[in-house]
């Protein structure tokens, strides 16, 4: 279909994405060259797809396994047009891709995820309102446009509470935990420098953090992966544990909420839904990520279909795969400070660990900086307690995750 035909089809109100199927042998373009793109390409290549990635950094994790890397800024119009020319379908591997670039690509190529979802999830206030519109609960929040509004909201919510920038921020960046009312001025002064709206969230005293990966295809098929229980250290994900220790009805509601949001937002591909669970079983959605997610890496060996294969299936409009969990699993992140002890352990081990199957995934990044995500390990065991004991026993992560 030509660009003019696609434009005419949009004008007539008919969505090409509703029926288009991208079969193996086609080329998938990826905006972003990080580890998510790398694992996406590895899964898709096994299915027979080709890959081209657009990424500013040469020899990127995705570029190492793709058929071709276009090394250019995401805002480079000529490079984006070349990506469109080379690709039968385009996806993105992280949500901070410029929504304007994604919108431009929609006019030149096939981007089933679209730019509207990016527009929503790149802004915390828009995201919260969209979640509420789907009939799903978020923690109480307030838009903050002045120091006076912040002081009023802090007084209403009580402390601690969390002030965040509406855009940007990840792994704990772009936020300030206000533990006393007197901290409001300093928090406002610091975060208002970002030049974006601010949002104050009431602090939820949660019992555990959960996440659910939902997949939806253009044909409207929706599947969810089993909920993961997540443990963070210094605001970076450390462990994902599946099955989560929450009651079965709580886990079922979490998966239902993720499916409802995916349907309401018209998601194509994956949507990661992060939630807080309180002691009485109440669930609050914390945030969304419209892509494969760190907490879904456990699916690579533990589920019948990995999150990466599922994303390929979804954006290509193939039937979605089974999300059945085949074994208990713990995913543990490998940060820069963990690489050397992990490699040392790999070099010294003389035999397989009898009670735990250890699956190592490293992302091909050159520099192992402290706090930088360099890989992950999936630990398959009869019980998650055995996998967690392995983490402690090896000492790889002991005192190195802080």
C-alpha cells in the first residue's frame, strides 16, 4: 500500500491496522537500540523476521543482533524516513521516543502502536486520567502548579507523599519523597526546574508491588502474563518473583485490571501495568509502560511464550501465544557492579546447581557502570524460595546493589 493510499484510508476512517497481518520474512523496524530491542530482535529472528533499528549510539545492544542499525538521533528526519522505507512495520522499545517522531512515522509507514498511546503514557497526569477513565483505581493525586498548591495538597494528603515531574524520570529520577511539610518548598524548587507540570501522589503503604504484562493485537485479542511480585533496591528493580505471594483473587484482579486498561487505551503490542497492593488487598495502579518491561523478563524461560515473542505476534497481528507459567521463577537484575562477580561465578562453577536452573542474559553493553542495567538472570526452580536462596548463597548481589 502506498503512502497516498494509507493517507486516503485514514481520511475515510478505515484503519489499516485492523486487518493487516505482517508475516515472517518481513522487516520490523525498532525505534531504540537498547536491551529490550535486542531481546525483541532475538525472539523475532527465531520466527523468521528481519530487523533494522534506529539508535544514536553505535554498536547498540539491539544493533548487534539486528540486520542493520541506522546510527542517528531519534529526531533525525532523514534517518526516520529511511527506517520507514526499510520496514514493513515499526515498533518502539522504550516509551521516551518523541511522540512527534512516532506520529510522523505513522504517516510514512505502519506503526500499529501509534503515537497516541505514547502521548498518554509520557505524561503522568494524562496517564492517570486515562487509567481512571478505564474504571481502574490510582492513588489519590493532585496537579501542582504553584508552591501554594503543593503546600495545600501536602496538608491534605499528609506525609510522606511523593512529588513527581509529569514528564521524564525513571528509576527514581524526577521525584522527591516529601517526609515533612517543611520540605515542600525545597522539593518544588528542585523539580520545577524541569519545566514541566508537577503531580503530587499520596503515599500508599503497600504490602507488595506487582506488575502485569498485557498483550493486545489489532484484531482485539488480549492475553495477560501471570503477575510478578517486584522488589526494588534504590528505586531500581532488583527481583521479580513469580508466582507472586499475593492471594489468588488479588492476582486475578490485577490481571483483569491490566486487560481492562489495554482494551480501553486500544493498546497494540505490550502494556506493563505496575500496581501497589495494600494489606487489605486493595490494588492501585502506579504507572504504565507501553512496551516490553524489565519485570516481564521472567517469561523468557518460564512461560510458554515470552513477552518478546508476544510483542512481535501482537504488532504483526498474529494469534497471541499462550501465557501459561511452566515453572516458578525469580528474575534478578544484573547491574554494572554485579557483572564481575557474576562472570567470576560462571567461570568457577564446576557443575549445574541441582535445585535451580540458572539462565544468564547479558545485553552486550561495553561499559559496566554502577547502577546500569547490564543483564538479568532467570532462576527456574520447583519453589521460588529455592531461587531466592541461590541469590543469597552466591553472594553476587550481596552489598553490591546499593
